[in-house]
C-alpha cells in the first residue's frame, strides 16, 4: 500500500496509530483515513491484538480535485483533516454500516459490484469529511507535532518548487532546516527530497487513470521539471516504468481484478497529446480543430467544464517546462531558449514563465545552478 489511500476500521482491541509522527489512541469503532502522503505505524497496547478491516480508496477523486484546480484552502481541508475519528457519533455509525455492506460486495467479483463498491467508498469519504469538518476547531495545524506539520505542508504544496528552507520559513520563524529535516525523518523515515518525490509520484499515479495522457504532461503537473527525472524516480519507487505501471493499473478485468477504464474525454486526451507533441510550433484553436476534426467551441466548453482551464494555459505549461529543462541543462541564451520552446520571443517567455513560476528565467537558471536541482 505504498502509494495507496485507504480506510481502516478497528473492530477489536486497543492501541495507537502513529501517523507521520503524531499519536492517535484507537479502540473498537474507530475509523482512520490514511492517505498516500502519510506513513502509518500500528502499535497494539501491551497484551492486546488489534483486529482491523482495510479497504483501498481509489484516486479518481484526487484526480478530479487536481484537474478542477480546487482552491488551496479546500484541498488543505481534505489533506489536513483529522486522520482518526470515532468511536461514537452518527457519522461514525453510518460509516461502519457502509463498511459491512462494502465487505459483502467484496465477496462478489463482477464489474457491477466493482462500480457499486466505488460508490460506497465515495459515501464513506463524504461522511468522513463531514465528521472531520465538525471537529476542525479541536484539531488545529499549529498544535500538531513538527513532523506532521512539515509533511502536511509539503503534501498541499508538492507541485511547487519547494526547498527545506522555504517550508521551514512557512511553518514558523522558530523552525530551521536542521530541525525540519530531523522531524520529517523521524515521522516518515524519509529525508526532505525523498518525501517530496514520493508525494509527487503519488499524485502522478492518479493521472494514470486517464488512459493515454502523455507522460510529459503528467510529469509536469505533478511537480517534476524534467520528464527524465520523473521516469527515474518512478522506477525507483515502483520497480517498473510508468508505462508498465499504467498497463497494470488499467487492466482488462481479468484475473479477478477490477477494470479501470478511461475517465476523461477522448477528445481532450487527443488535444493534450497534440499540444504536447507540437508545443514548439505555432498553435491556435483553428489549428487544433482542423487537425482533430472537431469544433473550437466544443473544445473550449470541454476544457472549461472538465479541466477548468484552457488549451492556452496547458500549452504555456508545456512550453515553460521545456524551457526549464533547457535552462537547467544547457548554456543557451534565454532568447534562443524562448524560440526553441515555441514562445517566439524572450519577452513573451519571460512574462509567461514568471506567471507560472513566480521567478524570471534568469533567476530560475541561477537558482538551479546554486542548488544543483536537488528538489526534483
């Protein structure tokens, strides 16, 4: 369950769940939602045995959050919510009933039962968030152990160009890099760069549910500046290439495994693929429409309704990521990089680059030279 998210129901016994360095006492009827960004240690009380039920939570919901560009405050509420609830309360009672119904559905291995199970997980997620929202005043960020504060901040900012110094400054003036790294290592068993890469790779796997989405695009929106870095880190974590992993995830339903088909419009996938493959050329809506035999109006509506963005924003992101790679690995003048990346002029690249990254191309290159790109 290295990169899964899962719900846990404690059925018998007492003990402690340690989640990213924070301890939570558990007993029968307690429920935990452990997300991919969290490291869980289960400690039964002395002389006790803990009996638990575990069910994996699909990442379709997280994919939806990312593509819809949910506001940071809302995303933070999902990620930083109380990870253990119970044992009492109406919401907890409802979730436990769903657990029992879910278990019965798991005894059937049909495509229909797979779809119904997904709807049950969605109900559990909604109920769980409702309970944690009602308790948010009792569980505040500033009262958490440092290791958990660091891991939560990184989880909600993982697509940014983060450094340990930036995270320390954002959490508290009293926190320095040394104390931050120590707290994170104790809480997760990973150093800063290892944990950041893990967060980005977890996010990347959620996009694999969109069959045929270009890996370059997945790498870009997951926080990797270069596609080759994404491939290298992904294989180190999973032991296989992204392509092999996706084929395994989007299996055909054979060998008693559920089928996960495409959950995004084929037209949009075609457009994104076209933009990725032709990013260095001049592209407008008329060009795309003619190439893909569709209408510009349909594309505009689909980009807005499904992704809450536009083709221009996606194209700009592709070009900026390509420019970042050239700035990091070559000595080419920025004007030449602008032409090579499809921007047409250094001025245009500078404006778009700053809008996306918050720094100029020159500042980005200097920073990469100073850090050696260690945060990729």
